[in-house]
C-alpha cells in the first residue's frame, strides 16, 4: 500500500509505502482498513514535521543574514531578491548605485547592470552554476561596489527558505570595517585606548612594549590594563585575553 501527501504548498511530496511479504499472501481487508485509518494521521504528522523543519530552516538563514555585519542577501532560482540583512538595506537606502527593481538586484549604471545580470544568472543556473564577482559603479563617484554571487550547493538549497539558490555579498570599499576592538568597546565599555592596549597584548606584546607602541608611559598602560580587567570582570591579563579572543 502506498500513500502520499503534498507538502509546502506543492514544493514537496511525502510518501509512505507498506510492503507485505509474498509468503504471507494477499493483504487481508482488515489490514487494509487499518492502514487506511492511519493515513490521515500520517499526513498530519508529515505536515507538522515539514512545517517545523521549514521554521528551523528560516531561523537558520535569519541568523546568516542578521548576524553577519557585511551586506549579504539571498536570491532564488530566477534571480529574484528574497531578503537581505540590515547592511544591505542601508546600501539600498543610500541610493548610490544599487537597489531592487522588479524584485531583482539592480545596478543604476547600464554597463554595471549588464555585468551584474550575467553574474546572477550564472550563479543560479540549474546546470553547473558558477560564482563570481563584478564591480558596480556608483553615481557619487565613490569607489565601486564589489558584488559577489555564491551558488548554494544542492544539499544546502534544500535547507534554504523560499527556494534560495545563491548568496550575494556586497563589499563597499569606503565603508568602515568593524574591528574586534569595536566589539570589545560595545560589550564591556572599554575606552579606545583600553581596546588598543588589549589588542596589542593579544598580539603578544608585554605591557612595556605595548606602551612604547602607543606612545605612553608604562605606568599609564598599567592603569589602562587595570581598568580593562575591571570592566571585563577578570583579575588576570591571561583571562582577559582569553575572553576577548572569543568575540
């Protein structure tokens, strides 16, 4: 006996097949009725399982898009924009060469747009998709964006929401790069000088050599270190370095 049910609005079909050993002969009517009675429950279980998996998948990709500080977005097999992180939205809001038109990533410069169109088409191709990068000119005259399209392997596409086929990243050469020191300042309230000292200590400097690099006296460097230790909630320099290295 074989039964199937449609899942995900038609994107998948789940099936169950029950086989009876040939030596046991023809399946009795009672067994058929028992299986038939179970099929609705089987269908509901599949629907719930698919919905749960779909939510887990969406949560994973939500993390991919929101936790990355660089501009990143997903496109589907037709090259249509699915969604992007906050950094992408800021690029679109700046209206300086890239936006979304007719549901697709669009470059204002015609030459750049043709390159971008071909890049995305290759990345989402059904057969042998290819990744790559292209520059996109900006009307402001600032350094061009660098757009990179990365095809999602088939195994990952099954986990991606809304039929995502490729991951697209955008590099703005003029954007300030967020450093580890920035994260330390946000997390622990370190001053700029305390964060600079911590970065040098993590590179293997002693307090004396770090003070020399920063152009301050050793006593001042030790004072900054004491403040940094207090703010990070540890009592030893090694513990602070171990903690900061995890951010």
